[in-house]
C-alpha cells in the first residue's frame, strides 16, 4: 500500500508549543483539513488558520467539563479503519465516517500536577482519557495514520511530507507509534503510582505482634510495596563500554527516582563523558556525602571510601579526607556537600591528586575556572542537596530486589 497523504488532521494538545505553525503548514502547504478541540481549536482559529471544531465532526457537544469530547465513533472509526480493507471502508461510508490521517496529541500534565502538590480531586481531573485513547487508536493503525506526540518532531515531519508528496513514510509512522506506547506506558505507570500512594495513606498498615502479615515489630511489613511494579526508563546516554571494555552499557533515567538534585540531573561542567564505572562510583560517593549535615568530603575509589571527613569548612573537610589515605585517593571520586571553593581546588592541586570526578552542589566561579584547566576532569554540579531515592533496586538472576534506602 502506498504511503497515504495527510488530508485530515486532528489536533488536541496540552503543550501548544509550535502548534499554530504546524497547523498552518499542514493547511497551507498540503491542503489538510484541521479538526481540533476546546482550547487548542481557539488558539489555532485566533491565529487565522481554518479549523473545524470537534463537535461539528461528532455532532455532539463537548460535555461533562470536557471529559467527553473525542470518545466517539466519528473519531475512532476514522482512526482505526483499515484503508485496504473493503469491509471497513464500506462500513465507514455507511455511517458517514471520514478518515483521519494524522493525530497530534499530547497529554494532560498529570505528573506535573501531582508534583505541584495539587489536591486529590485536581490530580484526578488531570488524568487524561481521550488523549491516550486517540493516541492508541492512531498508533495501532500506523499503517495508515501518523501519530504525533512531541512538538520537537513537527519540523521533521513537515520536511518528510514535503519530500514525499504530502505523505509520511511507513518507517516514520512505526517509530512514532512506538513513541506513543512508550508514552502511554509511562503515563499509566505514574497514575498507578499515585493511586497506590493514596491507598497506602488511606489504609496504613499497623505492624507488630499478631498483625498477621508475618512481620516482626518495628520491621517494614509485607504489603508496603505494590504487588506489581513497572519502571519506565528513558535513555540518558550510551556509554563507551561497561565495567570492562568488552561489555556494552547504557545509562537510563527513571523519573520516579530522579529527584531534583540526583546524579541523573547533574550538569556536567567539564571533562570527558562519564563512563560506567564513573557513574557507579560517583553515585556511591554522592549518596554518602548527602548523609552528613556538617561540611563534608568523601573520597571514593572502586565503591570503597578511602577518605571521609567533616569539618568547619569544606576545605578543611577535604584536607582531613585526603589525609586518611593519600595513596588510594589517586584516581578517585570526590564528593562535597557544600560549594567547592577556590581554596579547596588549590589544595587538591597542591596534593597533585588526580581526580576522575568532582561532584558538588555548587562551585565558586574562580574554583570552576581552575578546574576547567584540566580537560579530563569531570566536574558535576547538582544545584543542591536533597534526600536520595526512597528505594533502591538491584538486579539478581531472573529478578530484582527492592528495599527502602538506609538513610
């Protein structure tokens, strides 16, 4: 089957970045009819781009505070009908269902709503229903329908349509469909995590003798973790190799664990790319130093601290940590829980200590300038300190172990 030209587009987005320009190009360059919903339709219409409101397609008004607007055969029939199936097309014609060739949808910002501290009812209202339904319908029928979730892809899609007579390629449609199911998987996982927390808060488990769960008094009980758990991981970066040169490796981020000042969110200010061993050791070092309240420095190598100290100032803490074992400190990781000062960096240089990674909340500008003279030294700024993730996960043969983090 030839790649279908994009003649009819349904747009309904929370993130309206670039949507007017995208809609205008689809209409002006390719003659596509633009269908849209609610606020998105208003934005597009106010920009002078012709748009058909969704209720003119469904012949039903948007109702129930917008909960019901796109859940209709006129929408999903137009998305799911197989264009090369005569029976599908005959049934569509019988019921006046027109085909939809592209869906442009991104979802209600549920996770941001939860993170903002919104009340329970507001969080529930920000669970998107119509959006995921349209995305899934379009993605299932990627042979005929292009499904777009990310504003950053708009220009690339337009370029492909310009080069392909107003159509997208099957390869692109399949890749976009994959993005959809990755997106909805993560979205549903975030909702499940939120509701699990709400259930746990509403029905706290009372531990102790006779509780019936098999726990001992004072020990976290069975039932504190959900019976099912799915982790959505996004590739942060490919790594040159793993623990050894013959092993492949990659660094994924898990948003559920990625607190604001966690390692995965650290800004690299200098040096080569982090290796597998760099990341592993830096995580251990950064986790340790965050446990200390006074100005503190940890020097670590191969997962083992070779120096650890607190003091009145961060420089004094470094001096004491280095004095623990100067020989083992060579080629190690340094973590500080305060701003790194010029004085501290000068002491590192005076000790002629070779450092793989230096991680801290902040750096004095003069200290950073001195550090950046060493092109191979990896310098990471986290922007602050907060508690590590609430749980840690370790792989074992055929499964994973999960436990509360020991703070």
